[in-house]
């Protein structure tokens, strides 16, 4: 079931009601794109959280029945990438609940984290970010040079070159 912004906000409102400590959530991937109005909905929910907030978030999401697939990464890790320490400062504030502070990755950070896997949906998402947010080629190349990719670095470099050649060819 695709998840739109209203469903995400309602879910987090329910989580917020059970939270005992403050939690910063940074939406990544399609979740971030949905919150930033780059796409209408997402198929799953993905966050990166500061490591100090993960235990409380895990407690709350296990306590509140929700039925969604929620992936949680820590400290700027997203899928098989680790963003530079400034990922949180670059992220956008989306909504502050009582205990939960919701943010979304910067569109360039969304792009560089999607380059690692680069399946068909990732390509569509990258195209949408570039188009809707007017992302320049140079911004992606500069940011990609700062991430840590867990896997064959040559694969990431190949994917980056593919994105530059195919999504900036017009």
C-alpha cells in the first residue's frame, strides 16, 4: 500500500504519543521524497536516526501497532552508504511533534544514496529529484565524493558515471 504524507504524519503522531524521550527522525529515500513533495507516495518507510535516539524509536515502533515496513539506519547511514556528518544540518525540518522531530534528507543526499543501488525505481527517483529541485550535476559529483560506500567502490563510481551520462545528456 503506497504511503502518502498524511499517512506518514498520522503514524508519527501515534508514535509521538507513546514516546518518552525526544527522537530525531531523518526521512530518507522515497519517504523523504514524499515529505518534500517530490513524489506523491512511497512504498515503505525509511529513516536514519542519531544513534542515541534509536533505542527509544525502536521501543515506540514495536509498541504501537502499525503494519508498515520501517527500516531504520543510524548516524547518516542509508542503505549501503554513509553520509558525511553534516547530513543532519543539510536536512530539512518537516514537522515537530511533541517528542518527535521529523526531518528529510537534502535532495542531493537522496540522490547520492540512491546511486549505490541504482535499480529502475532509483533511476526514476533520481530523475524526479533532479527535475523538481533543479539539482546541478556538479552538486551530485561533489557530494558523492564525500560519502562512504560499503561495497565495491568501482560499482558506485560506475553508477555515478551512468547517472551523469544518462540523466544529464539533454
